[in-house]
C-alpha cells in the first residue's frame, strides 16, 4: 500500500463538533498532550458542559462555541480559519431516536450535510466523521441516520473540485465507560445484586475511549479522502461482561429491546467487496473513484462473502482484560 504523505497536526486549527461529549474531552486531552496544535475549537449546545470543560482544561488554545450542527449560519462562523474538523456531534440514544425520528434526522443527516457544505466553502483541509457499528445493516433509526451520514461524508469528496478539502469516516463499536454504555449501567446495578441481561447470546465489539481517539488521530494522518476506517478490535459476550464487572451478582433475562441486534456487524458481506485489510484495520472504499481509491490498489482485498461481526470475530476480550479496562475508568476504587 502507498504510504500517505507525511501529515502533522502541528500548527493546525482543529474544531470538534459535539466536543463536550466523552470523545471530545478525551480528544482535547490527547491533542494538548501530544500534538502541537495552534487552536482547538469546541462546538456544542450545552453551556454547562462547556463551563465544566473550561474548569478542566486551562489552556489558551481552547475556544468554545455554543451552537448546533443544524444551524449552518453558526457553522459558518465557527469554521472560519479551521484546518481540521472532527465531527462527533450526533443524537445517539436508540430509544430517543426512535421516539423523536425527525430530530435524529435533523441532527445526524441534515447536520452532516451542513458540516460538509461549510467545510467545502471555508476551505477546511480534512474532515473526519465518527460513525457507529449500528450503521451497518441498520435496524433502528439511529443506525439508519448514521449510515446516511457516512454516505454523505464519503460522497462529499465528489464536490471538492480544486479545493483542498477531503472527507473520511471512522466506524467502531461500543466504547468502554462512555455515557450510555452497558458497563457503567452494570456498575450502578451492582448494589441491587441483580444485573438485567437482554439475551445471554448477545455479543458486542469493544474499544476504550483512548483507543478510539488514537484511531481517529491515526486515520486523520493517513487519510487521502473517501475511506471508511474500521479498527480491528475485540468482541465480548454479554454474560462474560456481566461476570467480569460484577461476578457476585445474579442475572435476570429481560429480552432484547426494540431496535437492538443480537450481534453487531461493522462490515457486511456486500461491503466486503470494496474493503481492503491492513494489519490493524479495514478500509472500506467507495464503489466510485475518489482520492483514496488508487492508493489502496495493491492492498489485500477481503474475501468474497467476508463479514466482520461481533459474533464471528477472531479477537475476544478475556474477563481479566475487561476488568483492567473497567479499573482504569475508576482508579480510585
């Protein structure tokens, strides 16, 4: 595979949409510690979370914008002078998206379109959007809106012309310890002595917040435009997860919730024909020619019928490994 032109974040102005979330806070921490960026702009709707971030990060490089990706006028102002956009803003809770479908579409789809158009108009250099395993063969509205968002960002490269802007996507699974994750839920339920289990056969992909941020940073550095990056990460069965988090607790089977899958897939059989495999990740390429296509011409293609699912994964988390991950989230305990 061709090696990407050496890319550095040094001296760059970076904007993170949805930057007050779990990913945004960890991303800011990594950028300040390991990358000599010129400026970090945070765009989010929640003034309280922005205030809390200001107390945590005492850096003159940080700028805060109250705003919403639905509001293109606000994006126009926030994107001025920005080199790199990391798009993390989204409505992510499956039940909330099912109950408020139009709101999910406004944020996850129309918001994506706004980010793409402003990035093009403002001459942003690179845009990388965060996706989810639920976007592959979606069965709920959240997954469907994120699949649409993924398609929009990849297709954004079609409209670049002679501009410098490039768009790519990263897709990964459940984040250990993130808000809404089952792990904090199980930790909170430990006192009751009973953990509710949707289905004992259920499996999920797992990645730590640090790994997720590093994967995004690495993808930013190597992207040409048009790639959808999927990391090679481990799976775990829900019963093993429960035993690792709270071995003293009993379990109660409550059934799969509406819009939930038994197993998650990050690369479907139909997507595999356009996917190449690298040592640490898969790279899904669009069916049409874009900037990235030729750079992966010599890379190993995935076999016909390949499927990257949490149930057929070759990598599995042990209970000890998960316990170490959970302990790192609460070092004082």
